[in-house]
C-alpha cells in the first residue's frame, strides 16, 4: 500500500471517529425530530396499548441521513432523555417505568435500528448510483423487521405475559404503516443527500483526499 493510500485510509478512519460542531448539531436536531414525531397523537390499535406514531419514520430517516454513529447517537440521546424523565415518548410518557410496559421493546430497538440502517445507508451511497431510494427503502424495511418489530414483539410478550404468537399477531397491524413510512424516509433521505452531498459519505472522502494530497506534497 502506498503512502497516499495509507493516508486516505487513516483519514477515513479518523473522520468516522471525530465529530465536529456540525455533527453534534445534526445529532441534536434529529433527536428533536424523533421527539417531535413521538408526540404526534397516535392510536393504540394493537390490543396492548402500543400506539401508531411517526417515530419509526423519524428513526429510519435519522439513520439514513446521518449514518450509523451519529444516527445511533441522535436516537440514543432521545431515548436517554425520555428515560430520564422528559415527556417525549409517545402519548407524552416518560421515565424508566416505560421499560415495564408493552412499548419497551420498540423503544430499546430504536437506537439500534438507527445504527443498523445508517450502516446500510453508507453501503448504498458508496456502491450505487441508481435506484437509491429503492435500496434505502429496502434497507429501512429489513431493519424494521429484524430489529424494531422483533424487539417490539419480545417486549410485548415479556411485559404483558402474552404468548409470542399473540404478540406477533398484535404487531402485524404496524406493518402497512411502516411500509409507507419507510418509503417516505427513503425518498426524503435521497433528497437530503442530493441537497447536501457532504452530509454522509462524500464529506469524509473529500476530507481524506485533501489530507492525503497535503501529506504527499509535504513528503
């Protein structure tokens, strides 16, 4: 590996770890977005008191736009603030008591989902140039099923003493809405990446290229 390649690799790794003021601002903004989405009135339609909200849309959008680290941090910040007592969970709920309720699995799943879909978003942005909205939608849907719905079902079963079958059937009511929300998240994410091409992958690449070039000139 050449000195230039090594410099690019080191800078990429460094860029992923170090957050600047813009990164921290984005984390705060998207944490507020998730909180706002949670406070939109929703109906509890699954039989166990878990409401339909726009939270999953905000969570997926956060990961798709910010990537794994910042996405996890933004949704994790929202979750911690809610557990600390701010009334920012669905229906204005808050506190550690939420972890004993039927929504516990979904709340725990949100930061994990943002991190996973953020990682998939990086793969999509780096490896595709066409049909990105479709790939981002598929990434959000796979993440939703594997993480949000799976942990949601587990939370319902554990905290309500329902069987896994009962919990699974109650969770199915959320699938149609989540498909629509994942489509919206993918479309909005593509638009944001086009408007702000440095917000995720390209920002790191450009910084790495500039740093590598500077080191090469000095050498």
